[in-house]
């Protein structure tokens, strides 16, 4: 997608995010149809649906890898097509189940969310992500090398490093795509508790995409998708 000639620099999210009557298709088949999602700032939204329902497509549109074929997506009422891509993507963080850990120190692995992060900022992000304690316990603390030639972290520890990385950039919106998918139930519960706390303390807006009802139940509100449409939106309390 291209930017408009004079893109607006979006300020940090103040009110909320909306999908307004969004239709989308990658080709001939419609993938999203008439999608309406109203997400006031600070909400922890669960998006639940089977594989192929269109959940990942939502984030592709929000990040403007594609534009809707009909309808629009707004941040504080501004159509994201009017915004600069930098100011749009700069306030979002994506955390998925596919975690990339680089062959670098823990500190560098966290700082790649914000290249000029100071050690204090890195530690603050790690604390917020419940990672500080286990990092301090590693042989060389924050300087411990990770990855193939370094220390191997457990799945839950890797996910907390990935969350610290996302938080280092102080995002307004955190989009978690099946982020507990590879974790056992104990680690999964811990990550969900962590998100609940972050959402309370930092008023970040969370979207938790999942096929797990258990994970979805921890959200403030659940939107259920099936085959490109919303079949239930907890804010409306009805089926339609
Ligand atoms: P979910 O995240 O709920 O599993 P997706 O958004 O990934 O669903 O996919 C929704 C539909 O769009 C599926 O039918 C999928 O095959 C199709 N799809 C997803 N990505 C692409 C793509 N890049 N090109 C063509 N079709 C796609």
C-alpha cells in the first residue's frame, strides 16, 4: 500500500480504534465481510475463531499490509489510509507464538524493540514482562548470550522476552496472535495474568487473537469470528 501525498502523523492513541464496515478479499473470495469492531482505548479484546476465520487478516489490515476493499479502519477517528505508516506502525507491537530469539545478549534481544534503549529502559521492560527475575538468575544476567550458541530459554521465558521486546517500544496497542499457542497451561496462565496486569497498569489496548476459549475468557470482551464475519460481539450481548 502507498501513503497519501501528505500523510498525517497520528498522535498516540487517545480514544480508540474502529473497524467500520470492513470488507476484504485477497482475490475473488471474500475474507472479511461487513466487519464492525469498536475498541475503546484500554480494552482487552479477545478475538476467538477457528483457523481461517480471518483473525490474522485483521492485523494485516491494521498494519496496512493491505487496505480494506470497502469500509475503513480508524484510530481516534482518522482513517489509517490518511496516516503516515511510521506513525501507525510505530504505536503497535505484535507478539506471536513464533518467537525469534537472536544469537545475542538478553539485553540486545529486548532492545531490538527500541534500538536506542538504555539499560534502565531494558530492565523496566523486562520487569513489566515478569522477565527480570529469571534474567538476573542467568549466568551473566542481562549480558547472557541467547540462541543457538547461548543459553536456551524455556518457551515461557522466551515469550516473556518477546513481550519485554514489544514493551520496550512503549506501544499503544499490543496485538497478540496465538501468543500462548506453544505454551503449556501453567505458562499460558502466567502470560495471560501478565497481560491483564499490563493492561491495568499501563492502559495499553490489547487484542488477543486465539482459538482457545480459555484464553479468550480472560479478555474484557470477546468477539467471535466465523468465516470472515463477526458472529458474536460481547459488547452487544446478542447474536447477529
Ligand atoms: P485466521 O487467522 O483466523 O486463521 P486468516 O486471516 O489467516 O484466518 O485467513 C482468512 C482466509 O484468508 C483464509 O481462507 C485464508 O486461506 C485466506 N488467506 C489468508 N492470507 C492469505 C493470503 N496472503 N493470500 C490469499 N489468501 C489468504
